[in-house]
C-alpha cells in the first residue's frame, strides 16, 4: 500500500489490495515471474550494479495489470550479461521507469562502459561458471 496510496489510489483494479490492507487477510497472488527452482537470482546484486526494474519487468507503471514483459529464459539473461553496457544505468535511476530500456547510441554505449568500470561489473566473466545461476 505504500506505493498505491499515491499511485492508482482509487483504481478498481486495486480494491483487493486495499481490502487486504484493511482486513489483514493475505492476497492470493497469481505469480507473474516464476523462475525454475534450479535457477538462482538475486535482485540486490542487479539493483546495486545499476540494472533498472523496467529492464526486466517492463513498464509496470503503465500496466493496468501486471504481466511478464520479458521471457526471463536463460538466453534472455545471457544477452544482458554478454553486453551489460547496453543495459546498465546510474544506480540513482534504477527505479526510474522513464529511463531508456537500452543504451543504443555510441554515446550511450560509452556511458554504459564507464559504469561497468565504476560499478566493477564483471559482465562476460560471470558467464564462465554455470553455478552462478544454477545451484
């Protein structure tokens, strides 16, 4: 409710959330993102390295109901790990939904490369160990 006291506060879609908040009865969630049990994912590492929420989850601020905007399959993840300079942003912009989804121009790619150094992002070297994600 912290977010939804301000965003879509009167939306009928959020009545189940408001009712849960009022009554204390948990919401029966329908999982949108469900990785296999053998896949390990740590949000904090990604957030602390400048990967924005919208990079993986899409523009949730524009979704009337949450849906999976990216496949989250292994090849999709590897695309980012192979070219992290295309997807990284300043840590202060991680929650900025208006931030560009990908660094594309030469200037943006160079900016991304500077963040790889600044945040000590290993990129391709992380991919040498299967156990980074498969545990």
